[in-house]
């Protein structure tokens, strides 16, 4: 019974399955430009107009540019892992399908369940943000009217039902049901307008830029500034830059939307990896450009954390540019809304196709070639949340789901890279068990492949898999110590310092053991370089950021997982 239950949880998806259902496949109409625009649109939302100002003022100062660079590198690690899987598994479903192919059904369901939560909350929050931003431009007319007519006096709900946000979501549902090509064309237009706006902001801002704002002396900081730091380029030190990088990291979240288009891209194995890399590059250039211009326009301590660019252009007297920014922000929110909701029906479609959720959600309309039922259900869930829920407390849950998906994908890259191919011959590298001596020397030879075995075997695969599990455990302990014992470490606590040093040494030895194992010789359009180092760095960054979230986020996250696990078992 236990063995059967375990086999059910660990069974993997075979890529050759369900070939007879090709008539219901999604329409392959998306090219490289469409995929790149989807990644940029889903990621480069209101944050590009807000994030740089808030991080510069409160955390990093002018060194926010370095924070964005570090965040971009960290995001690139996750992006490369997604890109390799997109070239391996050209299927709809993103991290859900990747983990199903690699680790098994249970972990795949957990990831898929988290992706549902991530995309529902993400889309709902963008819809509310779009409504609030437009309402602010017209003097909060909608909020004041609805608050007076239909107040909701419940602490964890919204102050009023946001019918405008609900209407925007329903309009988007109709658009997505009409066809992916039509949705993509609209997304391309909005993304181009957004990028043109960002370019105007960078060019106009550079005209008024003053490089001296990067080297303000401490004595020149006004006394009225309570949080001015030490002045200069890095007023809050290296710690401020790293804290800023952690905040900036979330500004790059969204590129994984590209990975859900595996069955709608014309050439998924080539175009999806390229689109992920190109979209991350464009996003980094945009963030780096606006953060450079903004911190040169005004001193970091004089920034407005909520609306930095309108405030900055107001100060220099360029009201036309200010309104261009406002219009650009509306288009950015529209593209974010489309990019946030686009992946959800695809994840539902993939999970339903595998039978882990309601099968009806896998139905594809014969004319529009879109997952109609999944799209409508997604719209109703998101619409309900935008209508009545206060989403501020749920945003962290979206972050934890995203980070967990990134972590699992990086783990899957490690597992697949060192996995023995099923059709390959396993030539034993050791003598039979009854003749083999398990001496420390022989074990050491196997762990570090001193015999230079070139083809993966069952033994080398097992060593790599165990090493990957151990790697994750050690990283969890190290990040927990760094996150919760930093005060003791800075105070020079010998016990914790020794424990940390030992763990780091074991981590590097484990990494070396994994790296010495023979790898699969599979031709792919994209492979993550420097394996296992880059997946390890991605795992480390993601787990570290997960430990920065508060305990209530973990409780809500565990509750959501418990609901999903109960459904899966039933």
C-alpha cells in the first residue's frame, strides 16, 4: 500500500504521452518578438516608475544602480534554468511541467498549486493597482463614491468593492478567449508604448541630470532629513545595497510567463530560451537607465517614494514629461495585467491535461484554440479577489510561491543534467557488491569520480541526486543562520561562526562531488553554463529571500499547501 502510494506521488510525466490529443493543442502563433514582448510586458509594470525611487530614498541611495545589477544577475540565474528547461520540455505549464518530468507528480502538483495562487494574486493586485492609479489621476472620484455608497467594514477586506478593476479583468477574459494572436498583438502595442515612454523619461532626465548628486557630502544633507545616511554614492553602505537588491529582485519577477507558452510558440525550443534572455536584458537596461537618471535628477534623500518621476519632473518644471510618465504608467499596468493573467489558463490547462485537477479545464475551443474553461475560471477567481479583497497582506504569498517555483526549477536542472538516460547502457564502474570493498578510499573515488567515468550510471545519478538533496538542506541551514543569527555573527559569536564555516566547507565539497559526476550528452538549444554552480547560486538566493518573509506569510502559505494536498489525495 505504502509502495503504491509512493509510486503515485513520484510518477513522472512522459513527454510522448497524449500524442493522440494533438487536435486539441493550442495554436502555435507566437514568434520571438511576441514572446519577448510578453516577458517584458509581464515584468516591466508600474515598478519601473516607482521601485527605483523608493529603493534609492530608503535603502541604497544612488547605489540603487548596483542593486539593480545584482538583482538582474540573480534573476538571470533563475532565467537560465527556465531557458534550459524550455529547450528540453516545449510544453505549456512552465515550472509545473518541468518538475513533473523531473521529480514527480507530487512536487509538480505543489508547484502548480502555488503557480495558481501566484498568478491569481499577481493579476488581482495589478488590476487593483491599475484602478487606483487611474482613479488618482481623476481625483479619486471612483474610490470616494464607492466608499460612500457601498462601504465594506471588514478588516481583511477592501474598503469598497472595486467594480472598475473587476470590469478590467472581465474585459481581459474576453480578449484572452478570443485568441492568443489577438492578445499578443495588443500586448505588443502596449509594451512598445511603455518602452517608448521609458526611453523618453531616460533621454529627458539625462538632459537635466547632475552627476554631483552621486557624491553629496554628509554636511550638505539638510538637517530635516531623518534618514540620509553618510552621503556619497553608497550612503547606506554595502548592507543597504544588498537590501536594495533583495527588493529590486521582485522587479524582475514575471519573465516566467514566457515559459508557459510552450505549446503556442512557433519554435519553442529555440525562441523561448532566447525570449527569456532578451526580456531580462531589456528589463535590466530599463531599470538601470531610469535609476541612473532619477538619482542624478534629484538627491536620493529628496525622492518621492510613491511617485518619484512625476515628483522629479515637477521639481525641474517639465510638466509635459510628467504627464507622459503618467500615461506610460497606465500602459505599463495594462501590459502587466495581460502578462500576469496570460499564464494562469495555461497552467490550469497543463494540470487538467494530466488529470491532477478537473479535466474540463483542459478543453480547448476548436475555433479560437484557447483554453476557454480555464480562462473563464481564472477570470472569475481574479475578479472576485479584485472586487472585495484587500490584497496587501497576500502579496508576500505571491512572492513565496514564485521563489519556490524558481528553486524547484533550479533543482530540476541539477537532477536532469546528471541523470542517466533511460536508453543508455549502464556499464558498471565497480565490482559486484559481494567482491567490492566499501573502504573510505573507494567511496572517495566514487564520490569525486576519480576514475573519470564519462557516461552517467545508476550509481553516479544516485550520488548526484543525494548530493542535490544535501545541497538544499545545507543551503536552508546556512540561509537560516544568516537571516536569524546575523547579530550574533557580527558580534563575533564563535560557536555560530564555526558552525557556519563548517557548513560552507561541506557545501563546497558537496558541490565539487556533484560537479565531478558525468553529465548527459544531450543536444539542446540552450544549456545553463557552469553547472552546478549557477543552479546552486539560484537556489541559495531564492531560499535566502524566502527566509526574509514573515512568519504569517509562511502560515498562510502552509494553509494553501494543505488545501491543495488534501484535494490531491482525494
